[in-house]
C-alpha cells in the first residue's frame, strides 16, 4: 500500500502561546539596543581618530 502524505498545518498566531511571542519581541529589543550601543561606540572612536589627526596636522 502507498503511504499517505502527512499534512503539516501551521498554528495560527492567535493560538500561539503569548510567552513565546513576548520573548521574541524582547530578544529583538535587546539586539536592537546592543546594535545602537555598538554604533555609538564606533562613532565615538571615529570622532576621536579625526580629532587626533586634526591635532597632528595643526602641529
């Protein structure tokens, strides 16, 4: 006998547990906050480098 294909149904969003949805949102918020911190640190380092080069050129 031929085997039947198993139908996999996706669970609708309204039936998903709320905890899972909230953890994904908090994870995304944490990642976003970390990226913003990294960008700020990078910009600060970039500005420091320009200041040092400017001082070198003025001497």
